[in-house]
C-alpha cells in the first residue's frame, strides 16, 4: 500500500529536500506541501495524507496549533502528524505531542530514519522509543501541569489497563509489556488499543503524557 505524505515547513529548501526523499521511496507518494500552518491545515483537509511532516515554527499559524486543528477535526482525524524540530525535546515538542502529534524528528535526521519514521507512524505506531520516552518524562517533571486525580482513571480503566498504561508511560514496548505481565503480545496490544479508545486518544505518544498526568509515572523511577 502506498503511503501518502505531505510536508509543512516555511523554508522552501527544506520542503524541496523532503519532497525529493519522499519521491524516491517506492512505497511513498508526495501529495502536497505548505509554507505555514494555515496552509498545512488546508492540505490536510484537501489531500488527507496518511502522514504530514510538520515544522513547529511557521508564520500565520504555528505547527502546534495546526496539529491541534488537524487532530481535532473529524475530516482530518486520521492524518498522522510528525513534528519536525531543530531542538531535541524543546517546549514546542512537548506542546505538539499534547496537541495530537504522533511523534517528532530532528531536522538533521538521516533520510533512512525519516522514511522509517513515516512508515512506523503510517502503520499506527508512535515515534517514541523508550529512551526518548524517559527523557520526556524527565521534562514533564519540571512542569507545573496539574495532574488529574487518580480516582478518575479508575472509573475509566480496569486495574489491568491502568497497569499497562503505567508501563507504556515508562517507555515499555508491547513486547516488553507482554514479557513483564506474562501475557501474549496480542493481549498487550489489545490492552493498549482499548486504553486509547477509552481515553479518546490517538496514539502511544499521548498515552505517555496521560500516564504522567494521571500520576502513574514518577520521574526517575523504574516500572515495578
């Protein structure tokens, strides 16, 4: 299946470079580009790409608000956004993930890593490996974001789902969760899928944030 990809960046040379890389991949199709956030939303609405590479710093409407609009509209809800940033784990990345982005990449990412990331996100995955997840949690620790009372999550999820959410928050993959809980990988995936549905979230990236905000992850700790 061909993966349809669009690009939003205010620098023409970056858009051009990404377009070339995407066009050279036999399983990817370049379907549109934008130079600001407003145009990015328009491209998402008109082209419905599978993946949209989104710069965070753009004129008119920044990439964060553009991501929030795309994630919030029914017509574009299926569009997966990968945030492009110059600085690793800056405030823009945190806000973009909260807005609904499926992950992020540094702009100096190699072509091979870029194409692999597009495929992962298009397949429903989230672009957050365990190391990055741990660093995100450390970043959250310094923020004054109020936490949602734990009792509320108990009304939404089963005890097992809460346990799985905590492990996702610590950066464990489905395979690692299955091994730790002595369950099948299929069962682990099913738990994660049900948690996403119950919490109304798009992907694993948002689950990491939810685990922190529900108090299921203590920065610096290891999963029990």
